[in-house]
């Protein structure tokens, strides 16, 4: 049996990855332990442990309602992104029209440009139109990067579906809406789930656009975390650590649920269309 021999470059690469993972794990453990600690000054562990910081954080920052708002915003963004993104991806994949390349380029811009670059003028417009400072504004702002992401993710999935499947359905009298729902829907379901999962996680973690457009009753968890750290007043670091742990656990939970139903390789795998005879 041939032994696998790693080159010095490979060893150095894996060593760097291991150091990075250990560093990240140490940070997570430190924040988690600190959220339960009483006093932690220059020792390996806090002087004692308590749930007082968690109780204080839950009541002071209203984490229950914040978590509910976070899920409402994320699910609404996913819903509208899928409902609008899948038909748009179908048009890009199946139709040729003037300016198609320009449209594809414009769809890429919100994904390539930092959100803060277009977030400030976008928030200004939303407030001028009376849509800022509430959940409607937060959802609309998060749709700007999420909708193009779904379109660009779904376009390859639509392209890999044989046109003859649609043609056969049309000969049987199916209209475009029926084809999209009954024929293409099941075939595109893996791509839809993959795109929806990524939009969900992205929306939960989107700080800039949410911060610029949220009001007092439409803050998501990541904005509440920033407010706890940078807001006015004096508060214990342990309360901020408690919010950070809640944010981290909620994100990990979403990822675990998502990976239960979606294979991550669905985002990058594209089946080549068989040559037509």
C-alpha cells in the first residue's frame, strides 16, 4: 500500500489551518465562558459562574422579541427572493433580449460592492419614502443583495434542465405558470433550497443594511449585539458576551437545520446537459 507523503508546502498549509481553527475555537470558548462568569481578571477561569448576566440580557434587550423579528425578516427576505428570483433566473436562462449582459452585470454589483457603499443612499431613499425605520424597510434593503444572489444561483440550475421537458409539457397544453410550478419546480427544488439557505444565513448576519434601515421595533440580533457593545451607558462585558453567544448559537442552529435538507455542493455543482441527438 502506497504511503501518502505530504510536501513541506502541504504541511505548512495544514499547520496554518490548524492554528487558525484553534484560535477561533479559543475565542468562542472564551466568550461562552465569560457570559457565565462573575469576575475574570488574569486567571484561566472566572472566579465564579452565574446566570445573572443572561437574565439581565434577556430582559434589558428584549432578546425574545429580537429573535422573533430576526426570523420574521429572514423568512420574508427568503420568500420574496425566491418568488421573484426564480422567474427572473428562468428568463435569463431561456430568453435572449437586448441588454442581457448588462442585466447580468447589474445583478453582480450588489454582491461585489460593499453593502455600506450603496446602503447609505438606499436608506436615505427609504426614509424619504416613509419606508425606513420599520420592518418593511429592513426587508426591502436586504432584498437588494439577496434577490440577485438567488437569480445568479438559480440560472445554472435552469440551464441544466433539458428544454425538451418544457416542450413536451407545452404540447400537452400546460401554460408557463403550470410548467414553472409542476414541471420545473421539482427539478429546481435542490437549487431553490440551496439558494434559500444561503439567503437565510446571509440575512441573519447582514449588519450594515439592517442597521441603516431598522427602527426600535425592527432590530435584528446582529444590530442588537452592536447596540449592546456601542450604545450609551455602562454595562458589563458579560451581557454583551451573552448576546454574542445567542447570536452564534442561532446561526449555528440555522446552519445545522439547513445542512439537514441541503447539500452544500448543490451551490457549485452543475450537471452538464447531455448532447441532443
